[in-house]
């Protein structure tokens, strides 16, 4: 068992991500270091006195950060809690957490877990330890929706309803609009164009757009900056002449596509460019060999698109 500083964890993120990719029953993309680090550095606002609780032992990882100096530790990404802070074999990772906390912390102390697939091995392992706790609470976390592209887009489409298939095949991109792949565009320009589209949406007018929150805006920009150097960003724009009308923005990690945001300007709502871009993105991702297409958090409209709805929960434990 060895303890790592935050900087050491960043240096060894490759080994951590390998362990993430081997672990079943987790939201893989959002458990990886890229998502965790982007969220932690832009949304969690770590304070100088906060302690990192990061340990590794034989490929098993425990990754938590204290908040407010109160001996309560959270995942690095604690906004949605998509990712798991315990990585590796569930029983070994949980045992690593217990050994590390007994050796390095004085009771009472608390840990908040997110990203637990309800009924999965890690969830069951944690439930089995609740009698050891001074306090144990389970709560609902953010569910995820997923598309299976293992057999390609047409196989996915055949699993949809007859009406859905008919609508998708009938929907066409207008002749005066083209789809632009932003792979060779700078991160700065991509983000400027994304925000420009967001500013023409009804959510922006209502003041409810996620990009109007400074922390979230910085989070997505940081994600793009981390993905862009290796070419792992995936952004498509629907464009008429020199005007961007819609976009879809996501990224690749460990062979998995994760969607981040998509939107269109309100004046072209009737063109259904969001749906057109989603289908086009599915086709392009399948062509590059992506088999798992993570749609992100649950939304009712995604039920028509998704093959799976994974229910996640969180747990708060005090020892």
C-alpha cells in the first residue's frame, strides 16, 4: 500500500486509467482521470488545508479529496458523482480503503461514494460493511444512458421502435446546411463557437443554460483542452454558409465515447438539427470502432435512443 500526493496521482494517471478500463460495472469514462481532474480543478475549489486521500495497492485505487477540512472525503468529481472513487477489484479496493483509513485517520471520519451501479459487486461489497459504521446512508446518484454500437448503427436502429426508425430515415439535412468535423480546429475556436450557439438558445434567454455557470463553463473548456492534444475530442457543427446553427460535443477515452453537450440556435428548431447531428455522430463513431456510446445522465427523451439505463447510487459512511 502506498500513498500518493495529488501531483503524483496526476503523474500516474495512465496506470489509474488502465485500472479503470479493466473494472466492470462503473461509468468508465467518468471514472477516468480526465473527467475527475477536470471537475476537481474547476468545480470543487480545493482549499489549502484540504487533504487528499489517494492510495494504490496492486492495481487497486482509492481516490478521495477532503472538503472544508472536516474529515469528510468525497470523489474528485462530486458535482454529479458519475465516477467511482474505488477502482480495481471491489473487495480489494474496499479493503484498501479500510486499511488506509485505519492507519492514517482518527475516528470519526466519513467517506462519500458515488458511481455505484445499483446491485453491482462494489455496491454489494459496501452494503456488507454497513454494520461496521457509526453512520451509513444510501442515496440516489446520477443515472446514465448508453447506446450499444457493437454491431453498428443499423443494428442499433433495428432495436428502436418502428415509428422511431421511420422518423430517423425520413429526416434529412437541408441542402444548404453542411456538417463540419472540428477535428482540425483549435480548442479555443471550437469552444468559442459552441458558446456562441448556446447564446442563441431558449435556455440562455431564460438564464438556465449550463454554460452560464462559470464553474461548468470552465469544466467543459478544461475537458476540451485535455482531450484536444491527443485528438480525442469529437465535435460536429451544422453550418449554413458562415453561420453555425448546431453542434454536438463529446470525447473518447478507453475506446468509449461520452457525450457532453449538444444544442442548436432557437430560430432553426423546426429543422431538428440536434437529432440529425446525433444520428450522424452515431454513424461516425461506429465507423471508427466505438462500441459503447455513453449518452450521459438520464433524460426522458433519451429513452428512445438508449439500449441501457444504468441506475447508480451513492453511499455516505462514517467510521
